[in-house]
């Protein structure tokens, strides 16, 4: 087997992250029910597994820390010590330190053990630092005969010659623990130890299957060595997660009879053992960069398909049309497959929040019951990577601003324990994420007073604002209703960050609240950001793309139907006044036709505002590939990226929310 351990590093860190999450989740569950044996076992196994993997990979500091952590957990499991709040805090602190060391080890800079001596001493207060008696690995069962361990013809000759030179042949069967992770690494280490003392002639299953972990918990090797059975057993038993080692010497005295019997049946068809079922791997870990590259190639394929569509409209050859239909089906299937491969469950983000809520509620003196629903809901990986920080802001906001202290809640006739819920689910082509609490709700008059105090609105504007517009004030930069500046809130940083991040992902944020009963923040996000359906619009000689999910409807009106209210152009749509925004002058488009008799209007919604965008012409619906504007252009107001059209031209993708915000800054409020 290959001696290159580097290929196991990424697997180690990925597995370690999963076990860190298990440690956090288990400790949180133990705080609620300290006597739950199952939770104690889960936490203990997670620490034990990290220790074994770290020792295998040569990370000494991680091994020492998890060994001390395991000792304390073993005492808890045995009932020798009780899980007090102080011990719980120490265990959480140990997990945090472990996570930090793992992050440093990932950059090949593992800190020395001396840097955590203080923490180790704290852990030693709860358990002695004496070496634990290590359980010897003993055979679970002896293989009494070798009738099912026949040698192949060439193996008989090799073993015979080896015995003539003082060597002995053994069948060595190894069984790994049922919860063993990174089985290929364990096999590699066992092979490495054995080959230092002899030669492996055969492996069952074959080496290729062992490397790909295509086996159950046990495997067997034919081993030739001068070492005795005890030494072989000792070599193998020192590898983590080895449960049993069975060693049977090979006797070739009767091998000629076996070979004779084998030769008589050599012409018979091979018999397949259908009773033996091997555990096969159903998943493959893939570097996200490979998926990104594959998605880029699929994007290029979509662009080429769009180009062929345009050529077909020009030339109209039936043979090409049939071929293009087949290409469209294949390209569509490939696109769907790649997008599904990029989908990741929200659990990867949600799972870190119970610990955060626990720490924050204790810091603020709140009692909080935190529930999560819909964590199996999937989002594109690029969205998953960005959604964490906004949710942190909303959860911190719910606990600090929403949930009242226990005594205050009881004074209001509420339960002392407040409720915060994080939920997710599908809503059409979007994912809806909600953060809700049963706290004091949002005081609209207080919001208006603080906005006027900061000069964000006038008293006249305050009288005209609707509830939705008052809630939108919360997202203005620098706005905060907190009277006290702390590490959690009151610095005017939070909800504006949430809105900016969500809008950059093509999503929206909405707020609803009932005073005295609670508040709910609703986030809507697109399932994927790579390839979208768009409405193409023309402004003079330029072509723009509007994401179809933001388009409510399309109208064509005559110029005389445009009215003016307070100096702003509006149109009537089924009895409702809809403000108009002329895109051409707003975006300084070249060659725009300002003398049209009939005006195409695209009604869009962005950030709670509805408006009709006046364009020169409609170019139909297309599937487009979003391309970043790059670090040189950065973030431009009203633009969400660019795309390449079928004829090779570049079209800018409009961000409806950004366009309406730009119009408000230039012309005043739209509503």
C-alpha cells in the first residue's frame, strides 16, 4: 500500500469536525439530562475516536488533550463524578480549545502540549492523571483448522522455500471496531508494521478494496516472517480500533492433497459465495473546487447551447433542430445533476447554533428553549458558506432584544423560559429560513423615536410610515434601539449587515412582530446562484437581464396612461398605484428611445418596495449563467453580475432591489 499519509489528512480533519459537532451536541444534551447513558456514551465515543485518529496521524497535542478529556468523561460515565455546571463549562472550554488546535494543525502548526498545561490541570482536578490500564487485544475466537485457508500453487512453493530458510507462514485475521472510522488508515498502519517484519503474500479482500474501504470490519493476510505469534499479535494490537487478532500457522504437509483435489475440479465453474455481503461505500468526498470547476464547464455548455439556439433561428435547418433538442436534454440533465451535487443540508450551519445560544443565554442571564426544524433542507454550497453570519446576528438579536429576563417574563404572565425557533423549508424555487422568538416584540413608537433622534426621518415622515416601513428602519446602517453598549448589541452593527448579505445572495428579509408576543424574521433565498432564468430587456443598444424570480408581471401601457403623484410618475394597476422607474436614464444607457408611444413595463419587487421598470423592448426569457463582475469592478449599485449571450455579447444582470434603492436615492421614496 502507498506510504503517502497526506491523502488521509483531509479525511481526518473532515471526520474530526463531525466528531467535534457530536461532542458539542452531546454535552448540550447532557446539560438537560445528566443521567442519560446514551448521551454520555456518544460524547465518550466522539472523544475516543478523535484521540485514536489524532494518534494515527501523529498529532500529539490533540492526542494528549482528548486523552485527558476522555478520562473525565469515563469518570462521568462510571458515575464517579457528577456533571455540575462548572464541569460542564470546563468540558465546553476543552472542546473549544480542541477545535482551535485542530484549526492550527490544519495549517501544519500544531501547538506544543505546554500551551494547554493549564487546561490539562483543570481536567486533572476531576480525574487522576494516572495511566489507565490498557485492555489487551485478545482473540475473540481461534481458527482451529486451515481447511478453508488453502494456499494457491505458487504460494505453496513460496511458503515451502521460506520455511526451508527458517521463516514461518501465518494467516493473520484482523477485526476492527464496529465504529471505526478511516478504516483504510488502520489497514495501512497494520500493513506497514507487518511489512517491517516480513512479507505479505496475499490480502483478502484484495489491497485495492482495502484502500477503498470496500470490506466489513475484518480482513485477512497471508504473512511470511521470522517473528513469533506473540510479536505479530503485539504489532497489530497497537493500532487503534483493532478488536481481535487471530493468527493461524500455515501447515503445508497436506498441501499436495489439497492441490490434487483442486486440480480435479479446476475445470468446474467458479462458485460465487452469495452469502457474504461486503460493506460498500455509497458516497465519495469531493473537493468543492472540483464541483465549482464542473459547474463552470456546465455554464459554458449552457452558453454554447444558447448560441446554437440563436443560429437555428437564423438558418432553420431541421436536422440541426433535432440534434439541438437532444443536446438540450443532455445539457439540462447534466446541469440538474451538478446542481444537486452542490446542494448541502442546512444542518451544516444550524448544528453550530445550539452551543452559541446556550453560551449567550447564560451570559445575558436568560433562560431559552432553542428548537431547530428543517435542518435537512438543502441549499447551494455557495449560499451555505455565506448564510452563517446573518443567522448569528438574528439569533443574538432574538436573545438580547427579544427574550426578556426570567423575572420580567413571569411578571408578564409568561413562562420563565423563553422560546427561540430556527426553521427552514422549501417555498417554490426558494428556501425560507425563519428566526422567531416569543419575547417582547418590536415597539414601533420606540423605533420611530430613535430614527427621528438619529435624523433618519422627519416627524412628518414618521406619521405616514406603515408598519412594514417602520420595520425597514431597523435595517438602516447604525440603527439600534439598545440603550446599553455591550459585546452583544448596541453598537449599531447587525441588521444592516444581515440585509446586505442576504441581498447579495439574491434573497430578501422580512420582519413581522406582535408587541408582547414576539418577533419573526423571514429570509428567502434562491436554491442556487449559478444558473438562473432571466427576462431579457433592451435599453437602446444595450441588453440587460432581470432575474425572473423578481418579476411579478409585465404590462404594456400607452404614454398618456402615465400619471404624476407628488412629482413622481406612476401607473394604475388594478386599482393600485405603482411608481415607475425609467431604467434608461437611471443607468445612463446609450441610444435609448425616449419617444416610444407604447411603453413595456416590468413590475418587480425588491426589499419591500414594488415598482414598474420602464424599458425599450422585451427580449424574452432565457437561461443565463451568472458571472462575477470581478474584484476590479467590485459591487456596483443595481448590478448583480454579468452573463454572456448566445451571440457573444455581455449583458449586465440587474439586481431589482439595488435598482429600486438607487432610484430612491436619486428621485426620493417610491411609495
